């Protein structure tokens, strides 16, 4: 009877060791995958400044009461040229962009009308 109990205890210890090793391997694999994907993200870039000028876009004629809302819109709306910048940032950094000029001019024209 004693030997059966010892045999079961030995099997239980072996199973516990195998289970512990499986847990270590899974945890290690998970940490490696997290390091390669989520944990290895580049640091957040500094926020873009709030631009009050738009090169190539005439802001004259926009009522002074509507100018802050217009600038906020152009500083938050993304450019369609895939530069990953706002319209105002694109106008200030990519003066040759042909996408941000018409969109910005439409927004200015709409602000002038209303």
C-alpha cells in the first residue's frame, strides 16, 4: 500500500513539474511576442503646435468671430495626402501638397459665407 501511494505522489510531482514548465514556456513566449509587438512601440511624438497661418490660403475676409473655430477645424482635420498631419500642419510643412490647399480653401470659403 505504501508503494502505491509513493508511486502516485511521484507521478503527481512529475505532472506538477511538467505543468510548471509548460506555464514557463507559455509565459516566456507571451513576453517575447509582447516585446516584439505592443511593448516595442515608438515613443509618442510631440504634439503639433497650433498653427494660426496657412501658407497658400488667404484667411482675409473671415469674420474675426469665426476665425478661431476655422483654425481649430483646420488644426484637427487630417489631410488626405496621407502625410498623417492635420491640414494646417500639412500647409506649413508641405507647401507643395496639392490636397490640402483646396480643402483649406473650401473651409475658408464656407466660413466667409456663413
